[in-house]
């Protein structure tokens, strides 16, 4: 069986206002915007799928920590592509 990858799509997750305010307030908006689109979208989807407020808050904190640290994405080493 083959899958036509051209037909696969990912949901685009909108940025909630509270997260936008946090990124601005923490001075991390530029670091967030510097990440690839898939990472930005994945962070927002992962945060948005949290069922409990505590889980959502924990995920937001992890994203902010990773943006501050740089070189980390979803607790994995990550290095931006150097073109």
C-alpha cells in the first residue's frame, strides 16, 4: 500500500492570546518566530491538547524554558539548519 504524501495535511494551530502575551512579556517572541513552522505549530497543538489546566501550564513552561535555552525542542537536542 502506498500513501500519497501530497494529500497529507496537518492542522494549523492558532496562537492563543495568553501565549502570545507570555512570549512578548518574557522577550521570547523572536526566538519563537525563529523556530521552523512545524515546531511552532507542534508546540501550540501540544499545549492545546492538554485536558487539565495544570498540564497546559506545565507544557507552556516547558516551551518557554526550551526557547530560553535554545538548542532544545520537545526535550530533544535541536540545532537550526545552517544554510
